[in-house]
C-alpha cells in the first residue's frame, strides 16, 4: 500500500509501505484532525478520556465521533489491505493534523500552502462527516461559510433612572431583536423540514457585554456608554451573500444607530463564492465512493452541506475535490456533547467501508 509518514516537514518511510504502482497518477489523501474540544467530566457517565465500553458495546470517549475513530479506521483499513496483498495503482497519504477545532488556520490551512503538500500531487481528499441517525451514511460535499461577528453600540451614559433615546443598550437591543427575528425565520424552515441544517443561515449569540463593573457585580444606577454582542453565523452556498451583507450594514449594525461591527470570515475562493465538490457524473470520485459503500453493504444519502466547518474547506479552496464521510450509521450525533460514544459494531463496520473505498479509489486508473 502506498504511503508515507510526514512529520515536521520530514519524510519517515514505513518499511512495509510501497508507492502506488503508477506514480503518474495523483494520490489519495485521507485527513483526520487529532485535537478535540474540552469536556465537563462531571457531566459524563464514563470518563471522557477512558474509552470505556458499556454492556451494550458503546465506546464512550471524547473524539469517538469527532473524529479519532475515522483516523483509526483509515489505518486499520490500510492494514487489512496490506495484509491481503493488495497492490494499489495510486499512493495513499494519511494526515493527522492539529487545530481543526479552533479553525484550522495553523493546521491544514498552512499545510495546503506548503511545498510538501504541493509535492504530494493529490487527486481527492476524504475528511470527517457526521453520524447518521438512520441506516444511510451521510456524505458532505460543501459547508457553510463561518462568520464571526461582533457588533458594538455607543451612546450617552447616564443615571439609571433616566429615560432617553439612543442609549448604547437600547441600540444594541434593537440590533439583537432584528437578528433574532431573522434567526427565527431560518429556524422555522428547519423545523418545518423545508431545508436541512446545512441549508439555512444559523445565527447564534455567543456573548453579551455591557455594564460598569463593581466589586460585587455591576453598578446598577449607571447606564453604560458602550454595549457589545458577538454572534456565530454560518452561511450555506445557497444564501445571497450580498443581501446578507446589506442586512448587516442596514439592520444589524447601522451607523444611524451609532453602531459599528467587526467581521471575521472565511472566503472559500478569491471571488468569495463557496466551493462545492461535484456529486454528479462529472466527478468520478463521487460515483466511486457511492459504489464502494454499496459494495461493502452500506448506503449513502445524497450529499449535503456540512452545517459547521471542517478542514475540507482548505482543500476545496486549493482546488481539490473533498468529501466529508464518517461511516457511522444508526447513531445520534453527539459531537461536542456529553457522553459522546460510538458502538463497537459501527466502528468495525466502518473499517470495512474504508477498505472498500480505499481500494476503489486507489485502483481508479483514469488521470
């Protein structure tokens, strides 16, 4: 099986690894991040880092779904293929990267810009997906643009007993109310089943900052001169970015209400348009993935937009097709939640899925 281990820019050759038999064919990249989000251990039924297995065969640990299980499945699938004597046409690279949970800019973001990455000559990337509550595996061919938005209102400070127009708190409250109305309109479509979670614009307030601190809390008879709020916003490819930016300027942070804003965004290419990996006959990698899963006894749903963000966006920005795929079915999605788990049966079945996928991808002979 073709493969190399890369660390700190150096190549460490595995003794039992071979390059793909046709070096003219671009390679396959299997990507997995190794970082996990924090946890509140006291709210778990099992130690979050213990990987304990209960009587129902569930493995409890942070990262069982996001996404240490997938990284291990890559390696176990390759191990099985090597043991079987399989000889691939294409080489396979497996990357274990940091920082995905904090945006990936210093992880895959830097990696795809490196000469090492460019030298690998990658054809297609597989990365993390999400668990499916049904028997059909979920596949993701795009994701929502993340916006981190901070809005700030300023106004005249005054005594807590005084009523006057355009205070900082009043101006910020008007903006929050406008954003919550927009949020409700998107949430209504989601709850009605009109759109999937990756098809709506999500708006969630993540901090609210106002008031004048005192030794035991806040000064209660002083209206503040500044008030701020922060929002996590995720925007699907179907959204009208121009209209959303106009809404931001005119409704959410208008200068006429003494508002200002700071916006951090990830533009997936230079035009600002979001990139999607094709899922039709124009993309052989989608058909190969679908058929490989079927041959291994699984089923895939139609590709979706990932509701959050993954490292796949950096690969797509670099011009590569990338699919998000975690072979986890009949399992509730517990990413970042208490009691994250994966059943033994699903984990082992997922290895067989990747055996089939890797074999299909590495035996594909077209350039």
